[in-house]
C-alpha cells in the first residue's frame, strides 16, 4: 500500500513540475485523474489475447466528451508499460471501444452507462468512470472525492469477469 501511495504521490509531483506549476503543487482534477489512469495500466494484467504481441499498444479510450483535454496525452507521451506503448483513442460508441484496454467513460455518458457497460461485457477492457454508482452499474474503477482528495473504488468482481487481474497493491489502495 505504501509503495502504491508513494507512486501516486510522486506521480502527482511529477505532474506538478511537468506542467510548470511546481510552486503551487496543485495539479488540476483531470491531471490527477490522467496520472491515475496511467498508473492503473501498471497495476492491471490483461489476458494474452488482449495484447497479442509483446509490443502491442495499450489503448486508452475516452468515450464521450473528453474532460482531459491534452492532459492524458501529456502524461502518457513516450511512456510504456511492460514494453507496451500507450496510445489514446477517442471513442464514439461502445463498439469502437472494444479495441481498447482501458476505457474512461465520461460523465457525458452517464444516462446510458448501464447500456455501455452491458455492450462491453465479454471484452477485457478496464472500465473507468467518475459518475455516481459507476461500480454498482458494473464499472471497474470509479473516481470519487474524499474531502478534497481524488480517490478511487474498485469493483474487482467486474474486472475478474472481464479476465483482468488487478494487483493487490492497487486493490489495497482503493477505498472500500
């Protein structure tokens, strides 16, 4: 738990200095969430069929309006996870998202989140959202505020059903 917390803290500091506001040490909400998503990729294991080649890209999709602007791109630029490069794809439908390994479902899709998650069943896609009751609807990781801090909850049962293995380190850092 401490190593994961340290990784998130150091990543937050990296984000702060990288974006030129090291003096403030106050990254924006979506810079923090982008850093979390990058770190999620490090702590999730996909089945071999999801990343068939040793250098297959880990595709991070955004379904709906993109609240990250260029923050997610800046965080993952020139980075790899276990030799897999990271790429971003804007998705307009659940069908387009089936080629992603991580899918952030934007708040703009909250009215149809249950329908989207149902359409993604059977795919090894780590679903991430920020709307209320996201995990209860079948989403895997939901961002939540605890006071002023951004935290996350994990629905490990949904991840397991999708063939994903979430590291015990990440699970221990999640809110219960």
